[in-house]
């Protein structure tokens, strides 16, 4: 167990409670370790910590618009790769509708977040229907394909050489945020049995980010049954009941949905704003000192951001302070509505993300200037 150097102190004008009752005419900034889980300090400044006049170099905040991808494909291995590091690969996939081959990821667990569309997923374990807002976790090595009458848009998040698990929910217990009982699993039902047969099928396997094709004279999704505790699972953001406090703005870590090696996935869903008059109603300024932060905006009105629409992504690399845009600061203590309306997926990676040339082609270069006045 790590023993942090711990010697809490207070210097000058400061709040006794983080994110609440700030000294007059100040802006709070959190400096913390381990992505909100380690020791932290709170600074109180006379100017917004994001009030830069200019920002040059690779640490600048960046935004990307995946709606500008127009090409559709029938294979997830033809999806546009956006970012990657040693522990994850993040791709944007516009599926044409029905896959004519089976896919298998042998590099790690695959997570599909369905941004738009609905259909059916067939895999080793059976049949699973899906709709927009679904997370589908496919264990490493699972054979799968999807069928849909219309295009499907999905965010693909690979846990490279790793597995997805649920977060430790600590004091609130295992049934908080979402009860594991709401997780759906594939069924060996009539639809699954109907797709079996002796027709030829190809399986495209990704290993070490290279593809191999295996051809069978029959459909290898031919299971008649299975047992065990390893299986694909599905949960929709509509099943998530977020932790909240009417007196305190909770950190993003309170909204963790899945955990993998050296990165986490959090889900922001609609919730009431804090009602205590002294509590912040917007995300607090904080340093990115241990993680890169990537957010995919799925639906709704993104109350702390300007000029962001569904299908966009923002990247805040480790190494600078970030927080709400200037317009959102006007509502730091007096929100315009009773509740948030946003749905977003956040990926916090312990290791720096490399941005691909495909992502640079859809980048909004003006994002760094959106914090100006």
C-alpha cells in the first residue's frame, strides 16, 4: 500500500469544503493524484485557470467531429481509428448494416457503444438485440457479427491485452449506479438457431493489429448451449442511476461504468443539478496530471461546453488545467435548468493517447480558442 506524504494545511483564503462556498470572486482549481482518488489540493484564484490568450504546442485541448466520416463499411476492422496507446484503441465505425463476415478480436476485450441505430448481434453465446445508447462488452476472442436494416454508428473501445470489469462501488454497495441484474446476456433462442447452417462463412481475426482470415464450410456460430461466468454483457445508459449529491458536485470518477488496465470508462447521464446555494453546479477546474481525458458526446445539451454537438469528441491531454467554458461559468451557482440533459462517454487513460491522421482530418482546430472570454 502506497504511503502518501500527507500533511493537510490551509493557507490564505480557502473554502473548508471542496467545490462549495468558494471565497468571494475566486475560481477553484483542483490538483490531484490518481484521477480524483489520491491526495489533492484546492487553489483559489482571482482569474479562471483556463483564461489563456494563446496556447501553442501538443498539449492543446483538441476536438474531433466523427459526423464528418461519411464512408460505411461492413467490418469493424475497417473502422476509422482515432486514438491509441499500448492499452487501448479507439475507433469510430459507421456500419453499413449487416456484416457479411464474422469478427474476432484477439488483442483484447472489445466494447461497442452504439451511438445510433438498432439491430441484432450474433456471437458464440447466442443472440442479443441492441439499440442506441447500449454498451456491449465482448470478451477477447468472441466471434460476432451484427445484422441491421439500416446503418449503425458505434464507438469501439478495445482493452488491449486486458479485460473489462465493473468498478468497486465502495460504501454505496454493488447495486448502486446500476444493479448487475440489469446486464443483458446473449440467448440461444429461435433467432440464433435460425441463422445457423452449412453455408460458407469467413472469420476475420485481429491479432497484434494485423488481420487473418479463416474460412469455414459452415457457420461457426453453431453452439447449442453453454455455461460459465464469462460472457458478453449489455447495459444501456438509460439503466444507469447516477450517484449525486444536492450539496456537492461529484467528481467524474463517481460515474465510472467500466474499468480496464490503465484506463476507465465513465458515463455522464441526465441528473438534477445541485440545489445547495453554495455548491458548484458545473465541473470544477482541475489539472490533468495523471490521465488523458477523452469525451465522446452522444446526446443532449452539453452544459459545460460551447459549440459541441452529438458525435463530437474532445481530448484534454495530461499536463494542463481545464474546466468549463466561459458561458458555463455564468451558471456556476445559478443553473438555467433543474437538471442536466447530456449523455456522454468519458475515457480516462493513464498513458498518453496518440492521435491518428484520420482523426486529424476531422479535427475542429478552433476548440482551443473556445475558452477565450
